[in-house]
C-alpha cells in the first residue's frame, strides 16, 4: 500500500512541475527551435548533444523516462534515429508519440531531401533510403520546419495557439533578416572547392554555393580506407580544394591525414548546437559556421 | 541633368584661357571629385541590387526544384509494398575447438538441457533467425522470430519469439502477449546474437538451457519520473524449463523492477531485480549430457516448487556520450534458484531440496569504432540434498558441491553495424575436467535495420 502512495505522490509531483507542452527533441537543433517557438509554454529536452553521433545513440533508461512524459517528439526522421527511436516509442507506453500520432513530428517530412540514393544496397555503406537527413545545415530548411512545427504545436496545445503563432512570426522575421545577413557575409565562399569527411553538408553547400570536390568516406559511415584516401589525393591534384570539413562529433583522423599530405586547411564545424562553445542557439550556430568557413577560406 | 552639366563645364573650361585663376581650377577639381564619388556610389548600389536579384533567383530556383521533387516523391511512395513488415535475418557460423571432447562436457551441480551444451566441434552453422515485425493497427505491434538450426542432420524450426504488444495504451502501461523472452535479468531479454560472447553465461546455461522464455502475458508500468523506474510482471504457461508440465491455470509467474539513468553525459546505468516462480510437474532430467537426443529409458522426474531470484547491474561509459568512437560496458548478474519437492523414477522416490546459484561479470571495451575486446568471469555453486542420492546420480546431478568457473576473452571486428567477426578463448572449469575452448564466429544481419536496446 505504501508503494501505491509513492506512485501517486510521484505522478502528482511530476505533473505539477510540467509546462504546458513537454517536448522531446532528438537533436539539439530541434530542441532550440522548439524553445524559440514555444517560449515559456514548453519544456524541452534534447536527447543528444552536439558532440554525439546521432546515428549511434543508445536507447538509455533516461531517454525512455523522458519519452514516457513527452507530448511531442521532434526528430529528424529519414532513418537518422532508426537505431534507437523505435525502442523508445515501444518502451515508453505513451500513445501520443507513436508513429503517425499527434505528438510524432519528423522534420524531414517538411523539407525536400537531397542525395536520395538511386539504388539501395548495403555494400554502399550506411546509406539513408529517404535521402540526406542532415537538413539542419541550411537555414532555408529551418524556416520551413519552423512553420510546420509551429502549426503542430498550435494543434496540440490550442489554448496557447495565438502565443505560438506570435512566436513564429517573430522568429520568422528575425530569421529572414539573419539569412540575408549570412548570405552577404558568405558571398566570398561561393564556388570555393571543399572536401568533406562525411556527406553531411549538402544542404549547407547548396545554400552557400560551396563546391564539394569529394568525400573522404567513400561509403557513408565506413571509415575511409587507404585507397579511398589515395583517390582523394589524386582528385585534389586535378581539382585543388581550399579546405576539408568534418563535424565536431566526428574523429578528425582522416582530415588530419589529408592536412599532412596537402596544403589543405582543416575545418571543424559545429554541425549542430553544442558542437562548440560558440554555438549556443540556432543563430549563433550559423554565425559560427560561416565565420569558420570564412576564416579557412582566407588562409 | 548631370551629363548636361558636365558638357557645359567642359565647354566652359575649354573656353577659358590658360591665364584663368588658379582658384577657379581648384573649384572645378573639387566638383569633379564630388561627381565621381556620386557615380561610384550609384554603381555600387546597382551592383548590390543585382547581387540581391541573383540570390532571390537562386532561392526561387530551389523552391521550384523542391516543389518538383515533392510532387514526384509522393507519387513513388504510394504503392502497396510500403505496408510490408520489417524483415531481417541473422546468419551465423562458427569454428569451435575444444581441448577436451565436447561429449564429456558437464556442468557440475546443474542438469543440462537440450541446447545447453557446447556447440559442435569444428565448423558448424549456427542458428539462423528470421525476424518479422510491424505495427498491426493503431493499437498493436507484432513481432516474431523464427530460428532454424541443424540438429544431427535435420533442420529444426523453433519459434523463439512471437508476440503482440500494445502501442498506445498510454500512462506508461504496456501489455505484451504471446511467446517472449522473460524480463528476468539483463541478457535474457536480448537475442543471443546481441550478446557479447559466443556462448551463454554458465548460469544461463545451467538454469535455463541458455534462455528463459514465457508463453503468456506481460504487464509493465513505467513511472512518470525523471529517473526511469519500470515495474512489471508476467504470467505464463509454466511449461518452459525450469518449469514443466501443463497447467490449467497460471503455470509460472514473475515480477520485476528495473531502474536506471545517466550520471552526467558520460555515464549511464541500469539495475534490475526479478523473481520467478513455478511448480514443475514431471520435469525430466535428460541424463546430464548435452545433445542426448535419445530419450532416457527411465528418466528421473521432479515435482515440487521452484523459484529463481535475480539481480543485475549494467554500466556504460562513452566520452561525451558518443558511443561511436569509444565506449565501455560493465555488466554483472547473479541468479539464485531454490527448489523443494520430490525426485522419482519408476522405482524410487526421494525428498529433494536444492540451491543452485551463480553469476558472471563481463567488461567490454570498444577501443576504436570497429574494434571491441572483452573479458568475462563465470562462477557457479550448488547445494543439492536428496533423501536418496542414487536418484541424483541417475539424474546425473553432481552433488559434491564443486564450484564451476570459467574465464573468457574475446576480440571483435565490426566492419559495419550489420556484421561482426569474433574470436573467443575460454578457460573452462565447468566440471573437474578442465577445458580450453576456442571459437571463431561470424554474425551478420541482413534486411531491416534492427534497433538494439540499452
């Protein structure tokens, strides 16, 4: 009987500290966007940090506990979380976060994915059938997601719908101004040749007009082999590149190797919020990303 | 206006003689400079507007491309195939070498079940598992794992798991029904291919013949707390070893509690406790030796009550919580079986009281993204008392109180998350016959991307 009291007490206590909408974001960029759009009406938890590879997350007990209490899942989708999110859904005993339910929001459904493979075979490495899931690298995608997410938040939490709409309008205005500013800053990056370690930057390059010469991981998710690296060297002889880019959560080994062999500059980009100290929210994430690219282009 | 002014100025300047005043010239100069600055500014403005137009055009282009792409992608996903369940298959094979003959293998103080023995010596095909899963409708999810394995030339088909589970009861409640791995301990709920070593811990081998399953119903409740706390239980048919016989009602039951959380971003843990009970009817002792195949003419049978308690603790570490590059897993489990009843065969009957216990600890270190190594230590103990020791001998139960132990080392290479090659060495003291065991094993998974629990 005592045990029952404890359960009742815990449930009462936990509901007392909840905000109007509890959001479980799979990645920090969507946690930050949810905060921008929800203000103090939402309490947001990010399942991963900017220093973790979102493909390889453990379905830890702490994540199960968070998923149990979530009103809304905000995740990338496009199979990025397929190794862990289905387990959280299965174990949480939470009806609203099940696939297709009102609290299931996959951001990749609201943007146009690039790099959709024409043939699906695992010998090609860890490919994503739905396309490149790393959509947060372009602010043009963020605004599309923001619109759809705000819509969803208004549907789930009708009481605060007007508030969410105001937050979105305000965010949208600031974001458009920021995009104009970033585009002006990044003008010198147009047409600059770059090498990437993992194919995570397609959306960023499309936006800024950077030119990807080659990928160090010839097969996604598989560390580059010696022959892959030698191929890269040969390619760079014909098409020299200014810099080699990797995300903060990735090992810099392959990039370092290339820096050793050529005159190329290595750039570590935050990839998402928390990828480095400067990237604290969506705005500073792009400020920092562009600054780092410009610094490298100058060298 | 400006060009006119310019022309007039030029005409005027041409008309004036060289003897014009110096201050007049400097005036003109100033005007020229002013005009030049004016024009430059206007050109710059024009350039900026042009650049802006370019950007907008690009934006429109991407927009158009995106609209095109969405319209085609929605068309392609609408076909009947998209409702197919997720299908995956696990294939494995191994090479095993033993210093002692595997036919001599015994686990002192325990009776080995059919699958509880050693893998065949030399090259052998391991179990091939087919798993099919999908959401059934808005309420249920279903999953089934069919295992195929060779036994003395014939292929045996077994249903490892076949269950349905609620998706959306809400309030942290989940109900599962069918056949499933019992929520006892940590490894028990995982498929063998997801274990860290090529063979089962000795205690799993001794108590369950590798794994405990339930044919029945499982309830679980997840508390709405920040720290994960799950309480639950199962009721089952009771005919899975170490239960036995048919029951008109509930044949076995189990309760469990598990909790876990994170400590900072680098550490995470989970602890669990569980208790299982059954009253086996005519549980047969296969005669001790593994893969006996042939039925013993006059087997020893057990009738009575049996219960097992378990505690387990798992801890994982990864720098920044990023498991891809490097991580450590430490796992320990302990089981205690308590049994009370009678042993009999056609001729004799004896009172029987048994305690069988033991555990294992293992540590796994993934030191590079594609490499893992690990060590494991197993130990067991038993106290078997019977009013007639002859029946214990007939059941091939060693009642001397010998403590089996085993030390294992393994090294794994993982070309991708879908494949694994493993080498393992055991120093095995399961009985008084010491054995050194070597395994080389591959395990691959084809088809749907499986998700592995913590």
